[in-house]
């Protein structure tokens, strides 16, 4: 590849080469990531068609999300031409990526529960004398509506949440003592507002992918969730990567979904939208898990179809997450609840042993997928450090 960009990380065998080109927002405005640097697009607006220029000079990615799939393709194609040219376009300047901030306004947030291995692990822990999966699980992507106002960009500290948890003589109140993570992949929506989106139309409403850590207070969750499900144990913080990798970049990563049962017609896909994404969970510098996304039982297309089948709409800025990604092996579990088997099997973290998160612990989740012609497609990492409750 010939390119004016002199960055060893901007190569096809690196996660953020020309095959990836994720979008984000840095101090200078809307940008695309090229290797370990960012290229602001506002100063290059004159190199784009007139109708695309307002998208590049906006304060964040909201306008791009709303523009729709035809414009997404046009912007990406032109960006690729500019970054692989032999000479830099007028106004081009590479800047650090460390000023990246929340790239879009989160409209609604939905979290799913679509890993069979994760669901069975949780079922075995908490319902040991019953079937690990509830009867509905193999027929629909189970999910719940989360809180958009506590979705934070990578690097934001996570304050240990307060809440009720079970005590010997009834509930007690205080900071969570079983703080956990959930390694997930998130899908950022865009395009026209629409309800009853079919699986075939779902890709027209998904702009791109982000890594997600859906932090969880297991003691608060265990006390509150019956009969209505997650609430305070989940709503205090969800972290997302600062760079959104376009869905188009994952064309070579598509695989059949690892289906778990017979589906109703509206959930049947006319094309496979499972994704071969490899995830790593790093706890205080130690890789403790490598969950495989390809084992998920429902695709993003099926999740979006189910989310809107009742007439609810999807709109630009909506975010939905896959649910915890876990594989069949112990070192593929995407939560510390599973890795420590509900606190009974401590995890080696450097020279320490851990079950759940302690103040000062840092968790980083990163992911990659196969790209075209043997290249690698990257998702920007999501990281957060736990700080003591105030």
C-alpha cells in the first residue's frame, strides 16, 4: 500500500490500517483513526461532495449517523481514497488519539443476553436444581432497556455504586462489594427512524461497532432483579470505545449464527450476520479471558428485529449491546462472576488473586476481526478504572 501517512500502525496487518478506518471525535472535531493517530476530517471537507461537508464539520458523529447508509458508503469510500493517496490532501494534519471523547449522543440503550454459554453458566450458578436456560431463551433474544445517560466513553473512571443488597436480617445499604464487568460488543444505530425492522433491513440501521463493558453490581442485581430484571445493579455505568468501526469493515468476518433453537419467521435471517470477533479481557495488565463472539446464539440483525417487532422504533444514536460474550471454555468467560464461579474460584491477576473488582482495579477490553485479504479489523479498546464510592 502506498500512503502519505507515515505510521507503522497504519498497515493491513494492524488493527487500525486502511481496512478499518473507525470514526471518532477528537479535540479538533470529527476524525478517522489511522494507525495510532487521528486525521480530523473538518479541514478536508472541501475534498468531499458538497452535501457531505456538513457531516464532517459537525461537533460529533450525530449528523453522520442520521445521514443513512448511502452517505456512509460515500464518506468511507472518499476517506479511503484520501488516506491511501501518495500525497497528503490540502489541510491534512495527523493529531494524537488521546483527546478522543464520546463520539455520539446516545438516544436509547438496550442490552441483550445472547451468549448461550454465559446464560447456562449463570443458570447453573443460581438455579442448580433446574434447567440452566429458561424456556423462552432459545426462541428470542432476551434483553432489557438500559439507561442511556450513564453510557460513558472509554477512560472514564467507574465510581463504585451504592444500593441495596441482601443481608442476614433483610436488606442492607451501601457500596457494592461484588462489582463485575461484562465483555460485550455494541452496535451504534443510524439511518431513518423505523419500526418493525426486518433482519434483512437491519444492516441499513447499524452504522458500526464498539467494544462495550457493561459494568455490573452483582450483589445489588441479585437482590433487586426478581421479578422485573436488572435495574440499579446495571444502570450506573456502561463504557464504550471512543472509535466506531463501520459495519462495512466486517464483511470478511461474517459467519453463520450459532443458533440455539427453532425461530419464528421474523427472526430468520436471509443472510448470515454472525461475526467472527476475538475479544480479550485484561485485568490490571493480565489477560484473564478471550471470549469468542462467533459463538453468540443471536446476531445483531435478529436482536434489532426483535427489539422493533412490537412497533418500537430505532433511531440515530440508539445503542444496543450483545450481552456478555462467553465461550465454552473457562478462559473464554466474559464476566468475573463466571471466571470466579460466583466468587468460589479466585482468578490469578498478576501476583494477586481476585474474585470481584477492588478499588483501583483497571479493566480493558479489546477486540479484532478478520478483514479482507488476510488483514485485521480493529475495534477500539474500552477501559475503565474503579474508584471508591463517594
